[in-house]
């Protein structure tokens, strides 16, 4: 039915697609796409030209001149609104940056305040608690209009005693390591607190009137006066004997090292003479 097959003709078998054929098809597709884009752009330009010609012809029509003027005014108003919006956006961007900087500054200050709250030095004076049993009516003076007001006695001048200023952490950090050794910031300020107590106790005796002194106090007063020199006149100073009398500090090498730190930080200076070292407050 089908006839005899000619075996001499080569049999056509399906072969695998050649990659070059695929690349050629892809290039042709891209080319077609590019032509379509060019055609679309040309059509858009032609449409724009047609609209421009129409508007030009409309501009020559007196009946449409008023409408075109209104459109121009509306366009100008829209442009002004856009300029205003743009200026507001720029201003808000500037304010946003300022607010971010302010937020960072507040956060940094909050961290510093929190650190200070957790690291309050122990040597700072604490606020004295008021007694709850005191009657505020007792402090009021009852005045009788018949009797004259009592004369106020002039208050005695109080002598203010100079104190050694406590070290700041920045000053402590600038002290050479060979001076500090193993001493800490709190230990040095604790010694300053004791030295201030020494100076206060000493000059409390010095400022007392001689008539009110007991024999022991007068002997101390005389000893203090004998320690004074021309270089210490009008200055506050103490000696090692004062430390032993008024504090529990030990006069040893560690204390001498702290004195070196205080001299380095311009808190004290030494005045030597008559086999005695006087530590003058600066």
C-alpha cells in the first residue's frame, strides 16, 4: 500500500537545536522590540505636535482666550503651591535633623546623669535630715505690743576655714602611674576628707578667744603659734603631729605618697624649717 521504501535516500532524523539559532532568534526579538519602542516614541511626539498645533489654533480664537488665561493662572497657582510645599519639606527635613541631634544629645546627657547617680563619691556631704519632733510654733517669737522689741546683739563673725578641694577624676587620671601605685580615686579623696577635718579642728582652737581656753587647749594654741613662719603667715597649714592628734590616719609611706599626689595636683605645698615640715593649703 505504501510502496517500496527507497533505502538509498538518507533518513531525516530530528536533531538537537543549534545554540546559534537561539541566539539569532533572541537578537531578532530584541531588534523587533527596539523598533516597537522607536515607533511608540515617534507616535508620542507626533501626538504632542498635533496638540501643540491645536492649542496654537485655539490661541487665535478670541472666544477661547479667556479660558486659556484662566488655565495659565491656575497653572501659575499650582506652581506656587508646589514651591511652597517644597520649601516646607526642606524646612521639615532641617527640623528633623535638629530633632535627631537633640535626641542624641539628651540621650547622651541621660547616660552621663545615670552614670553619675550610680557613682556618687562617698566623701560628698549628705543632707541633714530635719527632726520631725520639732514644733514649728516654737520658732515663732511672740511679740507683745506693750513691751518694746528686744535689741538684737550683733552676731559674732564666724571664721571660715579653708579646705582642700577633692580631686576630680580627670585630675586623677593625669597623675603618673608611679605616683598612684595601687591607690584608688576614692582612697585619695577619703584622705583629703580626713585632712580637712584636721585643719578644721586645728583652726577651731586657733580662732578661740584666749580667755575661754582651758590649759590643755592653750598649750595646743601656743604650739600652733610656734609652728608659724613668715611663709605661712595668713595661710592654713598642718603638720604630721596634727594628723596624729585629730585623725586616725597613719603617718606612713602610703600617706607620704598621697602628699606627693596632692602636691602634683596643686593642692598642697611644703614649707620646711626648724626640723618641721608644714603642709600649706593652696
